[in-house]
């Protein structure tokens, strides 16, 4: 199936590692020009270089979503129209939500939510003028089924879902779609870090925590980043032109709600 991505430009936030990296590589393989983003210039250059070595087209943009002024300055350097925006931010540290300070809430909101809204607001007018745009927000299974000890993430990512659903209705007639994708337990370094933190809290081992976690997933395994990236590539494509305002689960059946 031709996804119709050739000639399109995709800005993939947080694409120097993890799910963002898998998405950037997949979009490039489908013919899109990808702008790899991240805080670590070396990682960004490495991923972009790999994409180019494989025959793809990749640019580089070093930015920190937690630095508002630096983020705006980085966006000023963009020289090509962006057709596809993948909003992907890191998560806050785990911990009891009742113990989160006001400063933690504020800092996490700006990095996880405010920055994504700012980037989208900046790029949206061009998408609407050209009559084509894809805004894809990576959130978490916690927005549908709150994850214990990840209260900050559960709450803040849920706010992204509310914003995205509202935005989707406002821009639908302009050919712009806005969707959220909910990853379950996809095997990335972030999941390894969470398993390690859970092991430390419980006096267990990361391997034991991972085994117990896999047992809660109907498919009996963690997902592969490529499986997640394939869904994002479809939502970014011309083929997904009638899908907007949706929450798509890529979780192996983990979420128990209907």
C-alpha cells in the first residue's frame, strides 16, 4: 500500500531515541523527509545519519521541550513547510501523585503539554493554508487506564487528549487531522527505566517486574517499537484522511476498558 508520504515533511519530536526514533526511521523509509529532533546533538546526528545512509532524507533539529525560548528559536530555523507533526515528549519521574509539589506540576506541564501546544500552534497555520496536515500525539495507556505511581503522567497526558479532541474539530474542514496514539508496554529504554524503578521500590528485580508485567498483557509480551511506528505512519498518511479526533491503542490488549 502506498501511504502517500513521498514529498511530505515530518517533524518528529523526541526522535533521537525510543518510540520517536522508530517513527522517524519508519516515516523516512516510506519516503517522507524527516526532521529528527532531540536535546542531544550527537544522538540527533546519529539517527539522521543512519536514515540518510539507508537512502532516506533526514534533517536535524536540536531542541529542548523544557526550554521555551530555546524551543522557539529552534523552530525559527525551519526552512521547509511541515506537513506532519509527531508530538512526543518525555515523561516525568515516577512517584506518588499525592507527594508531587506545585513546582513539579508546573515544570512537568510546560515540558509535556505546553511545549507541544506551542509547536502545534506554530505549525498549524501552514498546514491549514496548504489543505493538508497531520498532528499525531503520543500519549500513554494511562489516559484510559491510570498507571499506579505515574500520577503526573496520567493527568498531564490526559490533558493532551482533551486539547487534541477539541483541536480536531476546529481544523477538520481544512484537511488537518489530529489524533492521539496510546502505547501500552512497548519495549523501549523508558519502559526498562520504569521496570527498574518498580523493582527498586518493591525489592524485586527488573526481570521479575517485566515478567509480571507481561503476564497482564493478553498477547503475553511487550510490543516492538516498529509495531507502534507502523500505526503512526498510517495516521500520518494520505490513507488516514478520514480519521481524526481518535484515540488509537497500540497495547496488545493491555487496557481493560471498552
